[in-house]
C-alpha cells in the first residue's frame, strides 16, 4: 500500500547519554532532536499491509491532518538533526490525526464493527505501568505512538487496538454529510490535545472569566473554541501571522493582536491584557506557540491572581521563569502533552456533534495522499491552519 515513510540515521549527538527505553537497542529515541540525523520523507507504494491482531481494527483512512510534529520530522537544525524533540522510532509511516472506516476487526473486538466511522487515539498507552494505573495515560512508560513509533495514517490503511477507537456516529447524525463527518473526525485529535490542556490537566475556567491564548495555529484555535464553549467572556489572542489571526477571529477570539505591531507602538501583550481586563489579568493563559522565550515573560505579567498558565506548545531548551510572580499571584503552571484519558476524545466529539465547536473553520486546505509531502511543506510555511491529506 501507499504510505509516507520517514527514515533517518541513528546517530546520537556527541555527549548525549542514552537513557530509559533508548537503551533497549531497538533504535528508539525519547528525544528525536538528540538522535535522528539526515531524516528523509518519501511516499512509497511498497508499505506492507498491517496485520490485524485479535483485538485490533483495520481502518481505511479517509483524512489525516498535518501536525506541527510532522513538519519538525523533516526540518533540521544546523547540525542536521530533526527538529522534533519527542518520542520516535524509525523507519515509520507518519501521520496521526485521522478518521476513517473500519474495514476489518479482530475476533475479540466488541466496541466497534466493520462499517463504523471512527477516529483513533494516537497515543497507545499500556494501561499497566504505574503512571497509567494512576490515571496519567499521557505519561505512559511503555507508550507507543501511531505515526511516531508505529506506522501511522499518511497511508491507505492503519491498524490499532480497538480500545483506542472512537465512533463518529453523533457527528454523522448532526451533519448528515459523510465527507464532512470524516473531515471533522480528522480534527478530533489535535482538538483533544487542546482540551487536555485547558480542561483536563488544568481544571478549566469558570464561566465569565477572561483568558489569553498565545499562538493561533490549529491547537491555539481549538483552545479558543473550547474555552469559549466553557464560558470564557473574553479570549485575547496573540499571533504574528495575519492568516492565523483570521483563524482566531473565525474561532471566536474576542480580541486579537499582532505582538510585532504592538511592539512598534511601544506596547506589550501583557499591557494589552491588563488594559482589556481593566487591570485584573486573565484567569488562564495558554502557550500554544512553542515560542516560550518570547511568550512566557508576557504570560507571567498577564496572569491575574489565582491565574493558570497552561503550556501546550512544544519547545526544546530552557525558558526563563520568574517564580516569584507565581508566588505573589498564587498562580499555577500546568504542563500538558497528549490527549489520552479523562474522556478527552469522546468529550471533544460530543462538543463537535452539539455544534459547540467547529474546527473545520481552521481547516484551510486538502491535498491528496500522492502529494502528502507537499502538504507538509505547505504547512511548514506556518501561514494557514490545518491541512488535511485525503487518502481515499
């Protein structure tokens, strides 16, 4: 079958010490940026069809969204290492934000059947390690990931254990449109990443409170919509790119600013937040830009008393943090990664089915599977929203 294959050379950086599962000898990287060099993406037509285990489902992929991590797989730093700083095992077919139709099930599968429309969790948590047993599925110590360590969905077919599959029936009933259902279903994963951060990990907000979102790419726009659905009275968005400011407006942000333009006027995002909130600051600030050296100093100043800082954007390296600010404001910081557990997937699906969030407003293009690499290159320009790859 066809699939977009990522390959690379396993060359740990000088001075990097392998740890944990990296020592198993199976060419796994917990920090791809420290190990994978000379990465290459290539559309292949000789990818083996995935085998279906007793509890697995085989999904014929309809749409798969391009994620920032997909871009970071083939972007490299000055030393030739991939930019992505997370969990990877190559070679692998990438792609993890997808929807499709179940075309085969293992004999022990009970929760879905052939013909069901589904989306599937990307993070395949084990359910047996101590973090999983404590409810921290996104911190699973035996984690495997579709499109990162196991073949993913920039392909014609993908296989996963049935416990990670979620039906899209309610969305289909709401839309009455099969294609729109599949498009919406491919937007569940990244929306669940935002939901996990602004609701599950941090505890959310109270209706009527004000929030700020830094970075209005797909995850930032999902955070805007979810927080508006949660009752945010004001959503103050900061974004450098005009196209993404337009996406923020479509997603429901009430105030939208370009930090560069503010700087020309002698203003800062933190000052704007204080002006808009009449000196109270925000109840929550979401970092979805992955530009913490620029955003975190502003977030610290923009938080109100008891405010929450939620870090969703991924970035390597250290970020200056003034802890005294959190002490004096009784502030909290929450790190969020992934989308698993806490009913994140089904809750997002229900929000979509109820029409409370509509992430299709942030989907700005569709490319065929044969041009999946070009779709990633287009996403790398960082000017639009979510690009979908249509596999069938």
